[in-house]
C-alpha cells in the first residue's frame, strides 16, 4: 500500500515551474479553470486545441493569445497537462503527442484511467504525474479566486528527472 502524505501550501514552491512553459491540452471544465488560475499566478501558459475546437473562441475571450495546435504545444512545452476526457486521450495521444515528446518533459493527467490501464504508450524518458482536483472546474476556479483551493489527489507514475513531485505540487 502506498504511503499517504498531506501537503499544504507551505510545502510548495513555484521555483520548479516558474521558468517553465506549461501547455494545457483542452479548455473544457478543468482546462479552463486551471488555465485561468495558472495565468493569474503569472505562469507561462500555452493552450493546445484542435483547429475546429469550439473552446478556441472561449479561450480567446478569456484573454489567451497563445493558442496552438496540439503538436506545436507538445514541442514548445516543458510541462504538458492533458485535460481532455479520458475517452479522447488514446486517440489524441497517439496522433498528436506520443511522437513529439522530448526527453525530460512532464506529462500531467487529471485522471489516471489511461495511464493505469495502459491505454496509451508513454515513453520512459518523460515524467508522468497525476493532479486530480476533488471538485469541478468551476469549484477549482471559485476557490482560487477566494484565495484557497480544493484538495487534490496526486501521484507519480514515472520520475525520469527526479523532479516530478516538485512539479506536480
């Protein structure tokens, strides 16, 4: 059985991500909330969407200018957050992500289904972590705006650079 540890804000430093490019794939329920929170935290965010995505207009209305196709986002990102529905991850991963990954990047998922059940083939030269908020995107955003947050489940699947915990925290 895995050891359970509770992390508090005082345990966390933005130093491991402050100079990184964080790519968010998806701008739905979780993607939008997390993009806005990271933007308000003054972090370097880019968004990856399909050209036909209806979310593109919403992201633009929210003030995001750096909206890219998914392949370009993967190449330009140090940290890649995959915030699309589980059932879409295998196709998007195999078509747009898998062959563009660069040694030392970090993949972050909000759900562990595709990783745990090996629905995708992740190379061993990247970090893989889970950051799963215990609430809807609306709740994540509302709590952030009030100066707090929601509990998150975190896990590390691969720790290639030995920095995955710091990154996901």
